[in-house]
C-alpha cells in the first residue's frame, strides 16, 4: 500500500497462481493422481488417458482451424500402441511452440513404451505357458509396472508442455475416480487370490 493517493494501483505479484500461463492442449494431471488411477483402476485408466490427450489436442486444432481437426480420439485410445509416437511428437512440438523446451527424447521414450505394451499384450499367454501361472503373473505385473512408470514419466513432460509442471489443475480425486478405483481394486483382489490359489512350481 502506498501513501500517494494519485499513484496508479499495482497488482500484488507476491502470489502467482500455479497454473498461470497454462493451457489444456493435452491432458494435464498430477503424477500423484496419475499413479493412483493407473494402479487402482487395474491400469484401465491408460485408455482414458490416451483418449483425453487426443481429445484435448483435437479441440485445440479445431479452435485454430489447423490440421488434425478431424482425428478420432476413441480409436487412437483403443489402438494407442500405433499412435504413441505421434502423440509424444505433438507434445514436444507444442512445448517448442510455447517456448517450454522439454529436453525430451520423445522418440526413444515412445519406442520403449511400445515394446513394453506389445510384450504385455501379445506374449502374456506365452510367458505364462512357460513359467506357469504364478511366475507368469509376476512377470506380467512387472511389465505393467514398466508401462505405468513410462506413462507417468510422459505425463511429467505433458504437464510441462502445457505450462503446469505439477499438474495442479487436476490433482484432486473425484467421485467417478473413486468408483473406478473401487472396481479396479476388486480386480486386483481377484488376481492376488488367483496367485495365492496357484502356488509357484517347485
């Protein structure tokens, strides 16, 4: 406060909002919430994650009347393995356009994620057939952990690209989140029960 009655008002810059300058060109979510949702929804959350990223990107393209205004987010989420490189590349391009450099080798990151997803989806039964149900399930869980870690790392870059490095704009859990986590928790219980009921080979 100043004693000069004729001085122009000045904004208080001591508290700057966390999301100042942020945008929603891609799906912003805190890594805490992402981790909880990925694990406790039995990894189903990743389908929604891909959908939201492509949906937000499409809306941004439509606002700017630019290319990709007519993409279909749902198929890109369901068949995400074919579009991971494209998504990460667009995130990196967006960060450059907004002058938020990521120092991200998005291509290698995407390739690693694709390999993990392909192994988890195509060779799960093969691995279980060789190692048995118990050890095969452990390997499958390890692969899911790798996928989750890779996606969580990608989320950090997406948040930075959108100007909200902490994902503060989407950190709170909603009622729908809790419902999905409850369903996922039940599925985890069934998996654990299956492992306990099938002892490891001697």
